[in-house]
C-alpha cells in the first residue's frame, strides 16, 4: 500500500477563553491518500475548520496548545518554525475559504491577487507571462471573458464568480494539498452545483490531494473518495465514502444520514436530540454518549479509540458490531 501524502497523529488543539480552556481537537489521527479527495463532515463545532486551519498553521492567537504530528510527505508541519511554515503555506498547501465575499481583498483587482500568488511560486516571471497564466487559470475554472475579469474588483463579481476566483488562486499555487473549507456554503443551490461540478472536473487535472469540508453529505458522496466524520473534536468514523454512507458503523454517522433531506421528503424532519458537546468539557466517556440511543454504562468509561473494524474502515464505538452490523 502506498504511503499517504498526509499523516496526522494524535493532533491536539486547545484554546484559551474567558470561560477556560476549549478543547477544539482531542487527539485526531488521520491519513490522506495521494491523489484522493477526503470529505470531512460533522455538525458546526465538530472541529472541521480547526482541522483545516491546523494543517495550514493558520490558528488564532488564543491557541494555547498545538501538539501531535501533521506529516506532509514525512515533513512534520507542527514542528516547523514560523518562517519554515511560511515557505510551505501557499506553495505546498493552499486553502479555499468559506466565504468568497470576504476572502478576497476588495482594494485590489482579481488579476493582481492572482499574480501575487503566482509570484510566490515563480518569482522573476515577465509581466506578460504572469497575465497570461492568470488569464488561463480563470478560463480553467470556468470564468467567461477571463481577460476582462483580470481588471475587475471583487465587488464587481457575483458570489459564484468570486468563489471561482478563490479556487483559481489556490490552484495557481500548484499545491500538493488543497484544503476546501465549505466552499459552497455562501452560494445558492444552482451555483453550488456548478462549483461541485468544477471540483469534479479539476480532479482530473489536479495531481495533489484535496480535503473537502462540508455539511452536505450528498455533495460529499458525489465528489469524494474517502470520508471522515467528526464530532466534538474527535473523528468518530472514517473509510471509503461509498462504504461509510451505505453501511455506517458509528451511531453519529447513522444519525447524520437520517437527518439528510431527500428531494421527495415529506412529514416531520429528523433531528439529533440534545446539543453538541461543550468544548470546555473534559471527556470522561464517549463524546457522543449523551445523545446516542445505543449508549450503555460502559460507554461512559472513556472515549473509545478509533478502531479498525475491517480493512479501511474505522469507528470509535465499542458497540459498533452490536448495534450497527
């Protein structure tokens, strides 16, 4: 089996708050295969965006602890000095942020922002070559009249166009790892479908790996190869996306699937009773136990490790074989 492009081991992220220490990631371990698209799903507050930010080392100043390993082709990003990480960020690792309305600088044209990314990758290019590559990248992501759009400011573009520009900027870096943090959240359903189709087309040209964070299991099923389900700062299940969605092995994954809205849905919508765990709480049992319909007394005796149930399938549930065969 080929070595993964990214190997995360026991990643812990804590933050200092006015109420105490918030445990944002609680010992996350995960592999990302080469040339694969990994979907990361879970409710708001489950740690998805924190995981992406940790991989890019773009964490807020109140972070009090960052420990564990994030190995990119064997290079531990957690151990790098800030200057060394600066050389990785925007070159080997790039990110598409959630909100295209605010991620672009409103004071500069689209062309200048694309060229700034290119200059980090290939300093010394002639201006004409920079403009040519920027125009070609806008065409690649499906923006009409790309030469005209180079002179446009972000406010002159629609939300969908701005998101395409964000994708173009990330691809200009030619990264080994592309992080897409809910790239369709701020878009309407029609534009969302266009962006997902664009990602599906780009995977044929992009040789690196992609982490696609989303709330939408339908999008993940359509686009991704592998799936990671997060809850309360831990990974509760992982495996090939088709297998996980067809036969979930953790009660939380099953509950998420039950909450998906079908096109022909009628009647009362399903929900998961209770609230997501408070990040300030220290876990003394399974993180999902307070909301789990299958919880037993032994589920309260510590957070279960992410165990391999079968080749490629892992779940953090001591009752996986009993309640979700």
